C-alpha cells in the first residue's frame, strides 16, 4: 500500500469531513522523505513500536511496513474511521482511541503478552510535548528509544549546554533519563496545515542508568525547579526563596561542601554539579 500523498490526504479529508483541529495539534506530514527518515532513526525494524497521534496514518503506514507490531494511540475520535481505511489492511497495526497522557504503555504491552522493550515514535501534538515526554520518561516504562517531531525551540532546549538561555529544567529532565540527539531541522512546508513554527526531529535513547546517581531523585528535581524558577537569581537567593524551606546557612554550607560558589546561577551548573549540591542539601536538610 502507498504512503499518503498530498492529493490522497485531501481526498480523505473531504471524504471524512476532517478539518484539522489546531487545538489538538493536528499538522499532518506529507513528505515521504521525512517520514522515511523518522522511521529509519526509530530503528523499529522487526520490533514493537507505539505511535502517539497517528492522525490520518501517514507515519503509521511506514511503521507498519517494517515493525513487528504498531500500537497507535489517537485521541481524536473523528480520525478513527480514517485510520481504519488507511492502515486497516495491516494486521500488525492496532489503533487505540485514548489520551496518550493517560495511557499506561507498559500495561498495554503486558496485556498483549509482550515483554520486550519498545520504541516510541510520534509527530507530536506540540501542545503536549513536555508533559507527554516527561510522562514517558518518569513512569519508568520499558522504552528503548523515542523519536519525535517537535517544535524547533523545544528541541534546542533538550540539547542545550550549561550557560545558555535554552538550558533549563527540560534539558535536565530529558538528559537525566536519556541521551538526546538532534536529528534534523524541519520546515513548516512538510505539513498540512503548516504550523507557525519550525520543527525538528529528535532522538532520545534511554540510558541504562540515570545520568547522575543521587540520594533522592524527587528532591533533585525540586532543587532544579527552584533554581530555574528564578533563573536570574544567585543559587543562594533562588534556593532560599523557594518552597524547599532552606535557610541561607544551610544553602551556603551545602555549596561549600559541593565546591560551588553560592553567587553562581543554576543555569551555569552542570547536571553533575546540581546533583552534588542536591545531595548536600538533602543531607544538611535532614540533619
Ligand atoms: N502522525 C500524524 C499526525 C500528527 S498531528 C502525521 O504525522 O501526519 C498530531 C496528532 O496527535 C493528531 O492526530 C492529534 O489528533 C493527535 N493527538 C492530539 N492530542 C493527543 C493526545 N493527548 N493523545 C493522543 N493523540 C493526540
């Protein structure tokens, strides 16, 4: 079966009365080179893959042709009959009409007797980029690799280096769990309708162990949130004026033990330094 061309997409939209819904982040891919690139990067040949937001099925068809099984989670009920037409002929594709933010991905695999790790592929609805990625990473699902089309600016934040404006809580959130690669910059012209922003394909490969080992993971991310919540302030002030309830003495002491200048800003620190600081704050805090 052929991949979906622009003319086919228009026919389907007419037939099923589909008007792309901006609120649902519906920007359908029409460029086969990009689709094939995403599928190659996803490395799903012979394996199990989840697709988030299959839309009209452009990417789903390509995945079905190489993967062992594709489970596609689509929120918009109106698209389900379209998907039946475009991917229904592939016995290895299953469509689930649900909100990907609420889906227990491991649970779905287990119900189907699949124990192997799986990959996730999506031309993501941009309005849920950060929550969906954090849901996938924080839940500890049995995921190997994630390949996403996202907004260019969000991709820049994922790969940012310390000391840059893009470096922040998202950078550390994704890098803690995965190794992030910027795969390609994508212009609006490969979508129908065209989004108002540039896009990028990123690849996230799950680390066997988190980037840093800390005493208390939840506390680490509270420290990150506090430090980047007031990112122009010094460490001393941002941590003091946070929900962590730390005294200036405790913060100064933890900085000293971590060999970090309390007058620095969190955006200047590497993940390793922040982890060290968090461990000393936890220790000091518990004393
Ligand atoms: N993969 C298709 C469509 C991408 S557009 C393509 O590349 O052409 C994003 C898709 O995500 C839309 O189909 C939209 O309906 C769907 N979507 C939006 N929010 C969702 C959610 N919370 N869970 C699952 N799918 C969602």
